[in-house]
């Protein structure tokens, strides 16, 4: 056991941070590494797909975004306690490399690695550095970038690795695309963990307004927040639309492979999945994302003609219905979009990131 090199990963509690961490964990375990993951309670929800050998440590989340003056005042003390704990932990079980994927729960591990001068790097999934990654960008050995170009502080060079995708997505890389036609078709709607409500408000009536002859062929997989679940499911049912509405799909790779069209926020992991599998998409960036990073995430697909970008301010039932119809009623155009999406995918992103980890560990081996 002690002969195995140790990788400590730290990631905040969203799929955007956790899915790339899972992909890297899968690859490093395959390469004979021991892997530890540090995350918070929210992130722990995403750990079911991690290799069973990964040691998962749950840290208390301390974010300045909490409501309430007491929580804000306590946050620095919680973070400092986390850094001290992580430092002592790394003195006991010495990592060869430490990788942060962003989010407040990644602060203790990266800060401890900086204090102890351990080889360390960050991976930024979005086209703009998140708050925590921005804090550490000049205090790590390498900055790996999932979206290119990524806006970085002056004088700092990033390495374009792409965004690692989970093994289940990779298995379906460039999966054959069945263009829309007069047969059963599937639309996948993904709202992400934040800001899913407007998609639940606008997408169902937009789909329902499609011509009857088109609608009879369509089935919908719609990811909606718990509080929107019943009304969205009821709406589809009342309109006679075959729809599966759930708060979280565990089989996104399968549903995306079967889809003729994906309607989604432009989170980094969603964009990476759409690119690697290769599907036409309508992307609605979440406007409250830090420095509008979801618009930056979507740029590659939209510039390549693989996606239609709809700013949330312009998301209306009638317009969206037209955009859906444009794709669904144009088989050759939809197939072209699917091919263009594949052209934007970086299926070897995990291997590129794993290569950086291995290179960082060399001075220690």
C-alpha cells in the first residue's frame, strides 16, 4: 500500500467539479495510484460512481455565500480550521500530488499543499476562473484548463487539457447519431443544479406547441428541481407528451446517446458530455454564473455550428419552439450539428490531465 503514489483531490459540491474529479480518479486508480477525495456534504451526493477504492473525506462546507451574518463571520474560521486539519493530515499521509477542482471545499487541501510545498495544480472547468481557483492560480505548479481559451490572470499560462468526462460518457464517444425523422425521437432537457426553473417554465410549452404529427414521435427526458417536478410532469401528461421527469438522471450518458436534441444549461461538464458524445444542442447559459462563464463555455460549440445559443433574456416559448423545430425538421442539418459537436470534443482530456499529475509527481519519485 505504502508503495503506491498518493493523489489527493479536492472538489466543491456540484457536478461541474465532481464529474471531472471522478474521471481523474478512475484513470489514476487504473494507473496504480491511491486516491483520496476531499469534498463537502453536497459533493458527497456525487461520489456513488467513484471507484470503490477512493477514500472519501467529507469536510464541512464554509462558504461566504451563506445567508446570515453569523455564517459569514464563521466562514474564515471554519476554512482556517480546515487548512490546519488538512496540513496535519498531509504530514501523516504524504501526497505525491494534490489537485483542486474548485469550490470552497477545495481550499483546505490546496492551501495545505502550498504550506507544505507539495506538487499541486488546479483544474478549471469553465472559460473563466472560479473564485477559489482564482485565489490559488499563482500559488500552484500548473493550471489545467477545461475550456479554451480560459481567461487567466496576466502573466499566467494555462495548459489546455479539456474537461475530463466519466467513463460512462467516454464509452459513448462519437456514438452514431440517428437524425430526426418520422419515427420515435428523444429530447433531453437538463437544467443543472442551479437555475433550472426557467427551463421548467419555458421548455414544456415550447415542445407542446410543435405540430401534432411531430409531437406524436417525441419522448422527453426532463431534469427538473424537486419543487418543480410535479407541475412539469403534470403539464407534459395533460398535453399528451410522453415525458420522464426526474430531479437527477443517473443514466445521462444513455439518454444523451439516444437523444436527437439536447436542451441544456452550458455548465462545463454538460458541454463536455455533449461534445464527446456529439449531439445537436440548444444552450441557455445561466446568467448568474460567475463572470458569465457559461456563455464562455458554450462558445466552442456555437462557433462550430454545433449548438444554438439562447441568452436567458431571450428565452421565450415561441422562439424556442421555432429553434426546436428547426433542428427536428432538418435531418441533414441536425446530423451536421452532431458531427460538429464531435469535432469540439476532447475524449482524451482525462489522459492529458493524468499525464500532468504523473509529471508533477516525478521529482518525488
